[in-house]
C-alpha cells in the first residue's frame, strides 16, 4: 500500500500502482470527471500513470492554472497531429501552452496555410478529440529519438541538447511527439477548438534561423466557454486602450520622436494631472515629502545600486560627455537618487520614518517587438516613493502603504484583486543581491503585514525584485483579465550599498530599512489599464470633459455660454457644442465621446434659468436649476473620491 497526502492534510492508503485519477475517483466521481492534471511531491505527473510511492498529491481542474496549462499543452499535441494529417511532410518544432491557449511552430515544407484553412483544421482537431485517445508517456534512448526525427533538423537539434536517459515521448492515437509531460487524461476532454491566428516566427526566436509558421489556437472543455471567450475578445477590442486613446484624444505616438515614447495630448495630460493630484493629496495626508530628481545620473550611481549590473546591457547606452571617461545614463530607476537625498544630511531615529515621493520619469530600452501602446513603453513616469524607517517601524509602514493602495483601488472601482507575495527563487539565488538574513527579515515582515491586514494572498517564488521581496497587487479588470497594479517592496540591500545611516537612541549608527512603493506602478500603464477597465467611461471626477452643453439652435448660444461660465466657476469642465447640427446628432456625438452629462438648453431653459439634464447612456434627469445640477454633480464626485483616512 502507498499513503497519499492531500493538500488539506488528509491521508489515505491506496494499493500500489494507483494513479492520481484513482485517488480522484475515490473522493468523488464528479471530481474525477474534472481532473485534468496532477502533481506528486511537487513534480507534474500524468493523471493515469501509476504513482511511484507514498507522497503528497495535488489534483488540478480547469479552475487551476496548472489544469489549464495541461489542457492547452495537450491541445498543442492535438493541433500537431491534425496538421500532420492534413499536410503530409511538414516538420514540427515546438508547441507550448501560453497564457491563453497554445501554438505550434511548423515548417510547412511547401504547403500553403492561411486563414482560409482554419475551419478545416478545427474540424479535424475535433474529430481527433472525439476519439478519446489517452496521452501516454514513454522513455526513449537518445539514439532512438534521433532516429525517429532523422529528417527533422529542428527536433534533432533539441534532442542533441538533451542527456540520454532524460528523453521522453508522448503518444496519443497514432501520433508521437517529443515531450516532457503534463497532459490531460485523454483527448475527449477537449470539446471546443478555435484557431486564432497564423504568423511568422524564427526558429528559437533568432532572425538568422529559418522562418517558420506559428499557428495559434485555443481550446475549452465546454463549447459555451469558447463562445464566452470570443465575446470577451470582441469586447476587449472595443476597449483597447490604443483605440480609445485615439478616439478620446488622450495620447499619440510619433516615429520621429521614437518608438515607445508616448506624447500626451491636452485631454490626456489633464487626465494624468488629475490622477497625480489625487495621489499627491493622499500622500500629503500620509506624511510624504515631495522631491524631484534629474532624468539622468552618473553611471557610478547605478553601479553602486546594482542596477547597472542587472540592467545595463539591456538599457539605453551610456551618454558620453566631453569630459574623458565621464559617462551618464538615462535614469532607469528613481531609488538611487532618493538614497542620495537621504544621505545629504545626518539623520536621527527621531527623523524616521522619512517618506520621499516623486512622479519620476525613467527610461528602459524595451525591444521594439515587445512595445505595446502605453502598457509597454521606453519612457514612463512612476508614482514612486521611498520610505526610510527603523526595523521596528517597518511593518506598520508597510501596512500604511497597503491602505493607500486599497484606497486607490476603491476609488477607481477595481473591486477584484489578489495580493501576491513575491519571494526569491527557492533554488537559484544568483540573480539576487544581499545576505540571507536580511532577505528573511524582509520576507517575514511582508507575510505578517498581509496576514494582519486580512488580505487574500498567494505566494510566488522567483518573482522578487533583485534587491528584495515585494507585495504585488494582481487586479482583475471588468473583463476578468488580470493585471499587476501597485507594488510594495522591502529592501535591506540598497541602504547597505549606499551606506545609509541614522543615529539611534543608543547614540550608535544604524542602517535604515527602505520600502519602495508605487501604487499606480507607472502612469502610462495605469492609464491604459484603467481605460480598458472602464471602457473610456472614467469616473466623473477624472473625465476630461464632464459636461456637454447642447443649445437646440443658435438663438440659445449666449445662454449656453452663460451656463458654461457658471459651471467653470465651480471648477466643472464643460464645453458648448456650437455646431449647426440637430440636437439628436449632438447627443449622439456626446455619447460617442463618453461625456457623462449633457445639458440641453432652449427657449424654456433660457426663460427659466434651468437646464434639461441627460446622462451618458440615455437616462433623462429632467429639468433642474443650475444650482441643483451643480450640487448633484458635486455629490457624485465626493462619493467617488471620498477621503483617505490615515
């Protein structure tokens, strides 16, 4: 007998040779129908293979990332099988699962393949899926593996780099592929398939290698899930921040200025300024002091901080001055500059905590293929702040930053989020700086703060910054997509590198602890995510134009301008539509521009000093005095923003 321990700590004995699926069936047949994958003692196993002995077992369904990964990895095998049937003589290369679906890179060896072939491929995949073929792993010698792929230089290159005794194949139906494992029990679990795209891709991402055809697909255990996904994609296209940013005249890009360097248009600049002022007000209440640092710094600054060693080769190249051997860098981070501000004068424990805040623009060289609207740029502004505190103050300061982040999420209607405790890789410590003792203290402080704030959280190893662990907030937008917004990092290492000190109550010098925090992350990315989250329907306080005043004819333009002037006295942003268009057209255009309120004015309104109020979306609020309308709008704005409680 073998003893199996489940995640809840329960233990049960099973006959030797039992599989993960046998364990699932013993729990419930409903669970067994939904199990897609499993891990045993931390290693992925096939659900139908015998377990090697006693140990810890985790079962994964579609609701787990591991389950989806196995599902889409198996679907890539199904794709490859179907391609070989339809296009004899092709050469397969690699086909991994990705964030949404899977792909396979293929040398079509003279065959033509394009969008017109998608339907045929999908039908073939579903026909093969209905055979309910089991995925079976088997070990293969290196010689046999090379023999199997004798005519395929891509697979043989992969095999040449593998050690004999570690090579495995996966079989299903009559199809075989080089594979490490991690599959669903059989192809019958795949009920819906969609080929999403076809693109060119160089072998192993190297432009000097042969160009292949990359076929992208996605699959689901229910046909209804595919329908929902495609509807979600259509909605995502409508909400694409690049599309909305152009329509709402928020930002643009110019090849002459340079790739990845956004230009903020007047409406976008005003929106961004309002976001900054919103956070600055909360920061003032929380005791932050504003600082400003230059856009460049001496190379030695970033050598000291460790940023040059980690990012120097992948960043913008040094700026050489007329002075021999003098080099400057475009600022990749604000934190080294803030360390030097801290160091500019003696500090006492009575001065701490010190909180420096800056909306600082930084520059990082992203590859052109990775640039994407505002979400991936080369120049961006961080809502950066660095807190210097004593070790005893660390946890309380960390918790206060959590409060600030949650205030922002509440105000901007990000209701669904998870806290991710990002720690070092448990095995590879080479990519981090600092000693184990400081890392452990920092990690423990984050865990305790998260527990005391009663946050739902997950732990992710290998996701820490190179200088310290961090808390990342993973936010779901209105379409259910997950974004990393807001980060808080604990750092014992930069104070060491910059030799930062404060005089303690014992009259001895001590090192402060440093907290890095950016609730927005970057202004560019945050605006992009917010734009897609709300579909351009920003909260009223944030909208570039809050009110459109629509005179029904030229006779009432003067009254419309009078209304506009009165609204401006209350710091409300209004425009008068002076065009010689019918009122219905003006309303439609205001709806397209997502303006929250429309004030329609004509003979009755001008005579009675009132406005006829219509909300974006079509709700008619009827006739109001201007004062009543202002009070209505003010109440909505106050309800949206609220006050940050320290």
